[in-house]
């Protein structure tokens, strides 16, 4: 997908930062030892990359009792909803 011109939103804002995952197996305390993989992504077209404000991994829900093995990745884009309006942000959670 990257070769087709899409950009990994998280990696573009956090290049080279290790240990950033969105999935941890329940086996052998993978979350507690941060042994995971990043399988949830936002891939952006060149036009959307220009509007990228932030992209973060929210590990909070993974700390809940009986959590999912995934945690959300949160994307914020600058957007203009109506002609002539002030630009505002739009947040997406995956």
C-alpha cells in the first residue's frame, strides 16, 4: 500500500519510535511486557496527509478489566465542513 502512494499516519508522525503496538496477545502477559504488534493502521492519501494533525495509540482501554486484545488508534484531521467556514478538526478512532 505504501508503494501505491499511501502514508502510514502514525509512522509519519512518530518515525523510529519503537514499542508502539495496537495488539497484544493474552498469552504470557504480552501487554504487561509490551510484546505486541501494530496491526491497526490509518493509511492516508496524499491529500489527507496534508490535513494530518495527530495520530496516537490509546493504550488506556487495554488496561481495563477483560479488555480487547486490540487498542484504538486515534487520528485527527483538519477539515472544512462548509464553504467559507473556519477549519476545524475531525477525530477518527479505529
